[in-house]
C-alpha cells in the first residue's frame, strides 16, 4: 500500500498569509473570518519535527469537528460552517480539502486552559516536588498516572512563542491577566468540557488523562471555544484496557514519538532528528485508532 504524501506546509496565494504555527497555517479570508489549515507537521518538546505524518492534519480536523459539534451545548465555538474550498482558488482546493476550517476572528485568551483528570506529565513532576499542581494542593501518596480523587482540575499555563516552553501558572496569575469573573468562567467551562468528553471517551475504551483547550472572546466579550479540541495533539489518550496506576500507560497520542526522541542524542532544540518510517507508521495508526474509537 503506498503511503499518502504528507503536507508539510501550505502555499495559498489567493488569500493573505498571516501565521504559521507548530501545526496550523492561518490565512485571512476577510475582516472577520480566517482560514485555518491543519498540516501534517508534528511538534514535540515545542520543536517542529522535520518529518511530517501523512494524513495527520485530516485526522485532527475530523476529530476536532466531531468534538466541536458534540460540545456546542456547553460553549459556542469559532466554526462558521463555510466550506474551506469555497474561499480559495480552484488550484488550491487540494491543500484545504478535509483539513481546514473557516472560522470567526476572535481575540484568543493569552493562556492555555489545561484540565487534568490524572496526575502525569509536568503535573506529576510538580506534584513530586511540591505535593501540588499549579498551586492546587493534592492528597499525599498519589501514584504516577493515578486518577485525581476529587475530580478534574484546571491547571493553566502560559502560551509560549514558538521554540519556548509553556510554563504552569497559578490561578492567581491567570486572574491578574483575565480578571476573577472571566477566570472563573474559563475554569468552569474547561472542566465541564473535559468531564463530558472524558465520560463519553470512557464508554469507548479511551481514558482522556488531560487536555488543553483554547478560548477566545468576541467584541461583545462572549466566550468561545477555539483552536483544535480534544485531539491526540492536545490531549493524552490512553487505552483503558492497558491502564495501570503507577506506570505510564501506552497512548494514542504523540507520546510514542516523544518516547522515541527521549532515547536519541538530541538536546530538544531545533533541528530535531528525522523520524524513521516505522515511528511514522505506528504514530499514524495510533491517531487513526483514536478517531475510529471516538468518532
């Protein structure tokens, strides 16, 4: 079976180019709409890897679309429903097909809204040092990857520029930026979004250990869910049948790539090493399995 070719970078000449992120390319449609294209780029440790994963952007788009629709009763999102193919030149449609959204222009909040249901990753490191995550005191004696006994917690982080690392911050630091009322709303909505998604995923054999949401405001100050949502790029997905507290479970996300990179002689700065064919294949299979089970 031949591998589909990967889209590392888009080149849309019919619209004004605005920004190239770790995964997404963004173009202006008009004053109040943007075109967001999910490429097949993969980032790890805040570095864009030189090898793209064929078809990954389409999978992420399909999964985000599924969750946006499923969770819209909790919070409106930035999707317009306009076909991406209709806003680009005919010769450019292949670059957007199945991997793009036309979205409302909103003002993104300057934080990453991270929700954790399990103690793992940077949260586990924080907990080992301080007994807390983002200043939230947790019960003593929790094991690695253990479910948080009091339910999910909101553990925000900074939104670092490309090449820099996001840092966990306290609720007080978020309140200083957003004000108390908006912080409380973001926290409540983020936990509700996570909890509903995690309950749904659990019925399908997937544990969502943690996830990152992004929010934006319109001119009237209304809150919206933006960016991507509950994908293997922004979440830790674990197969429920292989989960054991006390050990790092295998995952449906890019943890597999991170684990491979950790074993390489690499300083976690650009340029990153090329990914071997086998790592690409297994990564794609994990993403496909997550989409199949969830959506």
